């Protein structure tokens, strides 16, 4: 039965291969997005922008909360767990 299924699904092989490639790209992007080192670097840049007067205190607080949420997800589930996407 497995061979018959593979033969019948053969015309869809390019789409299945594309789906696999897209999943790999999304997994890597998510790994980088939730990587604690990346988030900490962004927190540092955010603090520099506040000190330079480029953003307001309110904007700093909002962005800091978003970054801390990302950091929590990265620390809790680890990168590539699918928590940040609908996959």
C-alpha cells in the first residue's frame, strides 16, 4: 500500500518538497527570533535608543515588554518548538 500511495502522490512531489523547505526556513527563522542572545542584543540596542532620545519612555516600555515575552518563550520552550508559528 505504501508504494501505491507514493506513486499516486508523485505528481505532488514538488509541492511536498517546497512545503518541507518552507518549514525548514520557518524553523530557522523562529530559532533566531527566540534566541536569548539575539533578544538580549536587541534589549541593549533598545536601551541605547532610549538614552539617545530616539524613543520615548512609553515606547521603550512597550518594546521591552515584547522583547521580554520573546525571551521567556525562548527560555521556556527553546528555539524551533513551533510556539511562535501556527504550524
